């Protein structure tokens, strides 16, 4: 602060101040300084790269491209500028488009390429969706700050949560991305190990980012607040934040998975079912959380049969037993007694618990009452024997 007060209105001091703003993630303040200097010094072309970097950090990738083009007209083989252009392409289009931008730089083998070699190797891993991560990223962990973060992301995608945690546990977060990633890792570890402590840390990190002045109106900031409320099981609040950003996540499986769970948790089963069924990822569709929530939505929407079919497709396991219990109890509660009886029947065979016998008996009585009242067609129950894993003939 002492040095800050000694700043004068000269270019060197103002550029130093802009750099500090940038390092503290105050990108708009840095842009204001650079633009002011550029007004009087059009020939300070490198400032366009700094401005473009700031716009990139603010997620204005198209604006970043426009500003960057001014510099690239004069210095088309600048490694820093070409790399930034590639990063903008990655955000605006895809990894293939980004990689094509870097290709020209690799082919020229200019001195600036060797200077930025590590940076380009690192970014190619990102553009290729993590391909080669274990070969390229570990040596760069203490060279390029993002290398550690991207290696953590790679481990998370491989479901190696412990390895991700070991890599990030000693990192003192300073940027929103670091706080978010520490939050995600702690949330994943907390859910995997049933650790309330890790879940609490995750919730605090998410709250810190989502509640900060710089991030509260950004998409990641709103995702953080949604995650914070999700961990607190405050699903009405989760939906406020997810509704505000859903147009940016059209057909995004992970977003839809969380969105559907929140809809179901507040009792909006019809919409929840529709959103669950949009999900394409086989990994999510085989997840017990997905199966159990979808089964509940089916039953609450008076579609017990597809819920039963979800169970029939599962291998016999603790999870299939849990799904059976959910189907039995939810069907009973919703008056869908035929499938309640089927589920209680299998449960009783797998575990001769008097409660399952009571449930089966109650469900059978319920079916007969519905038939007598004319609410259900007559069933020849002898043709509706239950075939299930572990069931006796």
C-alpha cells in the first residue's frame, strides 16, 4: 500500500498497477488502464495482448479474439499471441479448432516456439481432452500453475479421487478456479468416503466463490452456489441458481443430472423424469443414484412398470436390493399395488423378513380392493409369477 500511494501518472507506474490488478483477478480494472494508455499510444501494440488476456479471463472470448487480431497482424508468429488465439478457439469452438491454430506455430520452429514449448505441450493435452496427461503434465506441475489443476481434473475424470486430493490438498487457493477445484475434489472425496468434514470444506469453498463480488454473476459462480445449496440439501435454492444458467448447458449430461435430482427433490417428478431421460452418458445411466431417482420419478408419475424394468436389468447386488426396497415402498405408497407385491415378493425370497411378508400381503389386499372397486382390470395372478435374480421356482 505504501508503494501504491507513491504511484505517479506515468506509463511505467500505470503498467505496474495494471499487472497487479491482473494478478489479483481484477481484470476490468486492468483493461481500463491499458485502454487509457492505448488511446495516446497506438503503437504500443503489445498492450493489445494484455487486453485480450484480460477479456479471455472474463470469458469474453470473441472480444479477446478481436483485440488480439490487431497484434497478430504485425506479429503473426508470436507464440504467446497464437497460443491465446488457440485458447479462444478452444472456448468458442472445440479442441480440434484450437489444435489447428497451434499447428502453424509448431511447424515454424521459431525461437518464440522453443520459449513457449512447455506452454504449448501443456495446452495440447487440454485441447485433446486429457490425452497424454500422465506423460506431459507431471513434469510441468511446478513450471506452469495450470498443470497441477489440469492433472487434478484428469484424475477426477478417471475417478481417482484420492490421487486428485493428494495433488491439491497442500495448494493454498488464490483464484476462483483453484477454490472451485478444491471444492469439487473435497465434495467427491466426501461423497466417496462418507466424510462430513470434506463435504463441509467443499460447501465453504463453493460458498466463498459463489458469494464473491467478482464471481456472483458468472456462470461458474452460480454453479458454485448451486453446489453449495445441493450439499446443504436446500433444493429450492439449488433450482434458483440452476434455472438462471440452464440455457448455457443445453444437453449437458452432468448439468441435467444435478438439475433433475433437484427437481425431483422438491417433488417436481414430471419434469425431473423428462430431464433424467435426456441424459446420454452410459456412466451416469448405470449410476445407482440415477437409477434410484429415475425409478422414484416413474412411480410418482404412476409408471411403475418402467421402474420395475430398471430393476430387472440390474445384476444382483446390494444396490439392486436397495432399488427393490425403494420400488416396493414407493409403489405401495402410491397405490400401485401390483408392482409393490412383485417387489415385496422378491425381497421376501431374498431375505425372509416378516416386514416383507406384511408388505406383500398388504399389497395383494390392495390389488383385490382396486379390482373390486373397478379401478383395476381383473388379473389372472397365476400368470404373473415373479421372475427375478435369486427367486425360487
